[in-house]
C-alpha cells in the first residue's frame, strides 16, 4: 500500500514538473502578440481532424496487437486489445524509456487467462515490428529530406542519429538472440560485470537474471517471426500505418494554425519522425523536457519563433497529457470492474458450497 502511494505521489510530482517546464518555455520564449495572432487563425475543424488522427493512432495500435495475438494465440476481442494497448501506452508514458508499458500489458493479458509466456512473446513481437517500422520511417525521411534534416538547429541532427543507432541496436540485439543467443548472453553478462565494478550497477545478480530473462523472451519472439515471415510482414505494415498516424498529428495542428510556410503533409511527417527518434533515448518519462525543447527547436522555423509555443502546447497535450487522462480512466474503470468480478466469483463459490 505504501509503495503504491509513493508511486502515485511521484507520478503527480513528475507531471507537475513537466508542466513547469512548459510554463518556463512559455515565459522565456513566447512573444505574446504573436501567440495571440496565432490563436486568432486557429481552425477548429482541423483540430477535430487532429484529435481524430490521434484516436486512429490508438485504434491501429489495438489492431496491431489484435493481429499479432490472433496468429500467435487466438482471436481476442478487439475491445480487449484496445484496453491492453491503451494500458501499455499509459504506463509507457509514465516510465523512463517507456519500460513500464510492456510488463503491464502482459499483466492485463494474463488477467484474460492468457499464459504469461504467450503474452510476453506477443508483446515481444509487437516491440520488434515497432522498432523495425520506426527505423524504416526514419531512413525514408533521411533519404527524402536528408539536407533539410541536417540543417536543423543545434545538435538535433546528431541526437537523431544517436536515437537511430540506439533503436537499430535494439533490432540488431534481437536478431542476434536468434543467430547466437549464447554469444549475446556472454557479452551482456560481461558488460554487467564491468558496470558493477564501476558501481553503475548495484545488484549484478539481479541484473544478470533480468538480462537472461529478456534474452529468452526476445529469442522466442525472433524465432516466431522467422517462422511466420508473411504474418510478421503484415504486422510490420500495420505498425508503419500506426506510426504515420502519430507523426501526422503535428500536420493537422499546422493546418489548424493556417499552414504558415506551405509545407506538405510528408514534410511535417518527416520532421516529426526526426524529432521522435531524436528524443526516443532520453531517460525521462514521455521524453519530458526533450520533447518540448525539440518541438520548439524544429518547428520554430515553420510556425515562427514567437508563435511556436501555442502549437507545441497543443501537440504536447494531445500526444502526452491526453494519453495520461484516457489511460488513467481506463485503468481505474478496469480495476473497479475487476473488483466487482472478484466479488461475484466469491459469491458464486459461497452459494455453491
């Protein structure tokens, strides 16, 4: 109970801190007159389209999970997949590197009487196709808009390259677990021992246990993909469409503010893919601070340095805070229904006796 209370307090503190960051960005960068002018041209019809695009992102995430579940286990209810998908996005938004999303999805799938090993493998396959689709979209953006992306302010280009390397390394690691799991295990354990010697890892035995468990999970996922290539390719394309809906959200915000600069949808999607991978390795929940700062840096040239704060505020609310609101509602209602179901089961057992 104390642990849950402490976790809840930390979540509220974190959310408050991210809001404070946004406020500080507004104080130090906003041109009030330009921001007021930006809001005067705000087109609500495009804002509805923006929200619709976000909902399609959530729905296609559920379609992806449902598709993988159907050929790895059995056909599940789409609404169950939607709930599990939202739970994953919610807990992912609350944890560094989105590490809390996958374990909680396994927990919720287990509640539906799915074996833990199967649930873990499904989530693993989903992670693999996500990483592949993210890397594919980034490479496409670089091929089509390389010079423009290279010209981004500050070190954004190199952050994006680093983010790509991190994500591509995850894919390489998973492939290597299939090719030579023993070698991956040896390298991983050697790194754990090294980091424990320099006091970065405090509990090497626990780290080694978790690492071996992770290797086994992703080995199973990679093995399944290798034996079901066509179905995995289908899941890959669903994942690409899913990410495109998410990357298109800034475009509809851009249109809502009158499309200053006349950028095409593919231009904005490329910039958003660039931003997304540039901040993906930042070890804060929801890539806080980096997300706001990155959007401000990249899209200032499009919206104007003084007017970019309003689009950034809307983008961050829709892609992050709205997820927290919807996710918390889903989690609370599911817990209430779970308690009621447990109560009914107890009553039925009592009556049968």
